[in-house]
């Protein structure tokens, strides 16, 4: 007997194709950045989530009950202990956060090079770089709370235990 849940339906969307202006893409190429992914219930096709970043990592038990048809399906989320190392890294530092951190850090380092030599010293450099990385550190601390919650849920909730029994990961 197959007890696996049906997977959610994933559809990539972009603004030009949605409006029917995909033939204008060479002229309005910047609008290709306005895209999202819609996730649908496999039973009734009701949207339950939209992500504006492709391949987003979600923590959760993995099963979801549809609000439209009340049937259970696999929404694609996984608990922390079930994720591969590259998915764990992407959860902590998604590409958007990496881009922001690198650009702010680059500006901070450039400011240190532009500043007069008599003003720049080691403590000033450490402060400027630390302040530039502060938002990324705060982001990671907030994500760490979600990881701790996921580990607790994985070890204690019946839905996670049921999936571990089905896949044979309980040692």
C-alpha cells in the first residue's frame, strides 16, 4: 500500500506571459525580473502559497490540509534534520541575503580605502565591517530560531515520526 501523499503542483509565472505580452520581452526585458512561483493543491488546484524567490527552502512537517477541499497533500516543506547540507545553507543564506551582504560589505571596504589614512585604523575597520554585516547576522539568528523549532517538531510531533517510519530513517 502506497501511503505517500500527492505532491503540490508548482507553476512558474512571469508578468509578460501572464498579460500575453511575451513577444515584447526583448524590449521590456526588465519585467522578466517580476516573476513568482505558485503552489497549488493537487486535488482542487487552489493556490496555497506564492514565492517570489525560486527554489525557496521551507521548514515544516511537509503535509498540508487544503482549505478548499480539506484533503491532505505534500507541500514540499521538510524539517531541518531531513534537509541536505546545500539546502540548509540556502535556508540560512538565500541568494538575496548574500547579494545584500556582499554589496554592503563591498561598500564598507571601499569606504575604508577611500577614507584618509590618518582616520582609518584597525578598530575603525572592524567597526565598519561589523556594522555592515550586522543585518546578515540578525537574519541568521532569526533563522536559527526557526531551525530550533523545526528540530523540536521533528523529534516530538507525530506527523514527522510517521514520515520517518515510512522512509525507514528511525534507527
